[in-house]
C-alpha cells in the first residue's frame, strides 16, 4: 500500500513552532510535504525557527512576503493550486488563523482534498480581526477539526459543526515541553542582555489592529514607558516600521531588540515578571510557563486563560495597562487546560485512521 501524503502549510513563526512536533509525529506513518508560503520571510521571523527546532527545510517556499491581505492570499492560492496538482496530497493540514491558513483551506476546498485544521474552534467574536475571519472560514470547510480546549469544541457546535471534531489538547504544549529543555541548554539571551529573573517585563506587539493605528500604537508604547520595570521589547518588523513612520519614541526603560529565535523567546518569557502582548500564542505560553499576562486587546480567543485568573485584558488604555501591571497578580492555582502534551501524537493517529 502506498504511503499517504500530507501537505502541511505554514507561513508565520507560530506555525513553525506548532508544526515541529506534528511533523515528528507524522513521520511514523506518512510522507509529509512541507509548504512554506513565505508570509514571514526574514531570518529572525522564519529561517531561524527551522534551524533551531531541527525541522527539515520546506519542500516548497513561495516567498510571498508582504502585501495586503488580498494580495497575500491570492498569490498563495495560485501557488498552492500548482503544488497540489503536482504533489497530489491525500490531505491538507493547516495551522491557526493566518492568511496562509485561509489560503490553504480555500485551495484544499477547491481541489476537493480533505482538510485538517489544527487549533480549530477558537473564537474572539470580533469579526473586525482578520484572524477571526480566517478561523471561521477555515473551520467551515475542514473535515477534521483538532480542538485544543473544551471551549473550542463548544464554539464549533454553536455554529452547527458537529462532525469531525476531536478535542486533542494543544500542540503548543507539546512544543513547549520539548523546546524548553533545548532552550535551557542553548539560550544565552539573559546573559547577553544582562537580565535577571523577575526583574524585567517582556512585550510583543504585532497585530495590525494595534500596529496600523497611530493612536493605539502610541498608547501602547506610552504605557510601556510608564511601567516601574525594564521592558524588553523584541520588535516585529512592521511595528518598527510604523513607529519610525509616525515618530513614536521610546522611554529609557524600554529595551528594543530584534526578533529572537524560539529558544531565546521561551527563556525571556519564563523569566519575566509579566508579559504584555497582543499575540494569541504568547498568551497561552505565558499561562503554560506560569507568568502573568496582560493582553493588549479588548478580547481574546484564549478565554480560558482569563477565566483561570492568569490573563487580564486591558486594551491599549495607558492607565489600565499601568494599574494592572503594578497591582494585579494571579491568586489562583493554574489548572491543566491544554491536555498532557501529546496532541501531535493523537492527531497523527486520527489522521491515520481517517486516511487508512
């Protein structure tokens, strides 16, 4: 019997992290064709992750780069159709909620190839977010929906999706357990930046809703500058571009650094006194690492971290961010929300049963 082929589509740094444990699990049963759309394309946002996590180089790299949502998605669709016609995969695997996710989902649906969605069922219920549209549309054309949480399952059922749902836990937990050990042995970031555990906050800002609105981005940077702690800020290329364009300056307590690899990021997160972010994945990693998280958004798809008392939503209000940072500390024990770190193995077994 011929080995089944799975085409995995990635394009942004969180997807590389999620794909690493899944690729290891798939190797036991399938031939995986790894497709990198090139949505994130510079070394600090892309190649370093493949190198650190010892992932095989992508079989295809489209190098799509920047552009509007329509431009990115359209270019990806054209290239994905060519690859699907050539490779003839038995299943398409997509991750999360990026333009790469949506393009993979649409291309699979048009080609009538079974689609599996990792991180299915997440909802912020803010349709103004491009990511929310990507999630919803991808879920509604997926044949297999790999949900990280019970809330995600409930969200799908509310939308009338009842078939193909599997509550497998969170593959980011798999990745964290595996990569944290490697990070401890490989990262020198604390020494390099002369940082000590608990004596700095870590910040990330990349969502278009925050970076592409001058008042919101200005408010965030002002809030960082008001905190009674050093703020280490690995700056996303788009965020840096917009700050320069608008002349947004940083206070002396903000340490701007280039994007860092996954190992360095894990060590920075683990040793911070707080994490301030608009990233979905970083919110979740903060919870798994036991670090309080201040989310620079008005809503989150990871609602269970808020319910558990380890994540606070502040939006971009300067006073609310400062007051939350200075006076709020989690008082509840962290619950086990995301499985046992075996999501990738479970997904591989489900795919094996599905594809034969």
